C-alpha cells in the first residue's frame, strides 16, 4: 500500500512583508495622535517601498516614495516646532468663558481619564489658560491659589492629537503668568495619570511635582 504524502504550502515571506506593510499603513490611519500617525505611516511606506521594488511594481514604489517624503516633511515640522512659542500660543481666558466651558464639556470623558480628581467650578477663584496652535486648542491648564504663594494646578489636559507633546510647558515657561500674581511655586495636579513634569524642570515632592519660580525683578 502506498501512502499519500500531504504537501504543505510554502510560506511566501515576501508576500507576508507586503501584507505587514499594508496592515501597518492602515493601522497608522486609526491613530488619534498626530505624531504617532506620521511615524507609523512612514514605517509602513518604507516597508511597502521595499516590497514593491522586490516584486517590481514600480507605480506603487513611486506612490510610497512620495508618501514617505510627505511624512518626513511633516515629522520634521512637528518635531522642530514642538517647543516653539511662535507655533503654540497661551491665551488666558476667564473661568466663565463660554469657549472654555465648551472645551471642557467636549473632552469631559477624556479629562476624567487623565485627571480623575478634577472637578470644574466656574464660580471658583481660578485662572485658566488655553494653549492653541493657530485656531486649534491643544491644551488646557487651570489653577488656583493656595497659601504660601503656591499655584496649585487643578487641570493640565492635552487633546488627543497632541498627546505626544507637552503643550503645558508654554504656560510654565512663562513664569510671569504666575510671578505677577505673587506665586513662588507651582504644584502639579493631584492624582494626574501619566504626568510629564519631570521633563519641564519640576522636581518630585511626595506624590506631586513642584516648580520653584524665580523671584520677580526688584
């Protein structure tokens, strides 16, 4: 009796590389963070350039080269301006400002996720700042005064597209926003998830981060 042998299909690794590049390209488009979207899209394009060159599909090589160049241009612009005060502006608004209330309402669920202890009271004695890029809101910082010249940050929120950036730095970098009000120290929000203050010159103190402000000029 002869036994039939079953032949297993050979794995086409080159085709798997092509599928992986396509999947990465699609996944990049599902990202809400603009920096991550561009970076993943660039990697996907590079993989597809290699794959399409290997199978000699030159129109797709050309398409992905163009997309890769566009991604590189945007990445350079994003990374080159992430600390630029000409790109990101700080606008102080009143706590009763309608646009501030709208921003907090639209992002309420996301704010609760990263600042679970934040409770908004427009009647309270607070200072509020919007960090904007052109006409787009990228962050919100809300603070109130405590004894001893302390500015207690109640909310430091970054909108999802700019989550890989630290727009709150533009508020803290301009120390006069606090020193002109008599503050000598800034304290980070209680219970904030994934704080980034160690990158802004704050020092850890207990469960919070603290920034000591320079003395105002005499």
